[in-house]
């Protein structure tokens, strides 16, 4: 007989493009796979879904560049500034020279 239990997880997502944040709740069914390892199935509203860290899109700007965090965050997570075009040109030049 396999052991099975269900847990509830909240995942927080942040878009790296527009800094929008949102959270989603999942029910996670944990199984013993019969070979000594654990398997997990993620569900939302009773339907099986992909894992929370896989294939998300920002609801605001539709960017696929999204970070996932476990737990609930009350404040926005700082997003690194992408820099300016001059910085990118400098890095490209340094890479061609083998210095970076």
C-alpha cells in the first residue's frame, strides 16, 4: 500500500519585466512511488496542473520572464535594473577582447 498525503502551498510570482506580483494556491498530492522516492502532483481547483515553477506568464504584460517563490510575500521583491544600451555595448566589447 502506498502512502499518500495532501498539502496546500501558496506560490508567489513576480514579473522581471514589469515587476507585477501575484500569488496562486495549489493542492499538492504526495505519493510514495513504490521505489523509495516521493512523487508530487499539483492541482488547482481539482484539476491537475504543471508544477508552479514551470511555464508561467505575467497577467499584466504577458512576459514569460517570471520568477516563482514559495510562501506569501507582503512586499515587492526588488528586480535588478537591466542597464542601458551603453552598458551592453561595453560588455560586448569586453567579451570580444576576452576580458569578460
